[in-house]
């Protein structure tokens, strides 16, 4: 199982980015999916989460949604600010057929830089 996150980059303050994270490999289902951010010199913190069947999660300037058919998680970030910079990671609970429970997986991270 792999989680691949992409869509980061350099953007000016006030701009927007849409991050995408896709789960691939052999599995039965994807449960809770989340985005985390790790700013320079700080601990990783959760940006938001959305479970299977949940509506999009809107927190201020950020919207988290998912496409269950594509096993994909999105993070739409609007009106970006310099303090939003960091490495954004996706996280997901994934059920593989030989495992009784979901296991937790991390993506590799995608860098977001916001210039002032």
C-alpha cells in the first residue's frame, strides 16, 4: 500500500493550492483520511480529516474532501498565508484483506511554500 501526495509548490500570499493524496496497492477499503502539516522547527499537526461517507470538512480557508471511488483525498487551500508553509502529509487508515483491522499509513509529504 502506498499513499502518494502531490500538488505542493511555491505560491504567493493570497493564492490557492490543491493537494491530492491517492492510496494505491492491494487493499479492501480506506477509512479515515487526514492531512497533517509540519512547519519548519515544529511538530506535525493535524490540518483536518474526513471519514468514509462524511461530507467535505471546511475549516476557514481550507476544505478537505475525498473521492471514495478513486481512494483520493484532497486539500483545497485558499488565501494562503506565509504561516501556512510546511510539508503537508496525508494519513489514512487502510484495511488489507489479510488484516482484521485497518492499519495506519503515511504519505511522503509535499512541500508548500508561501511567499509574502
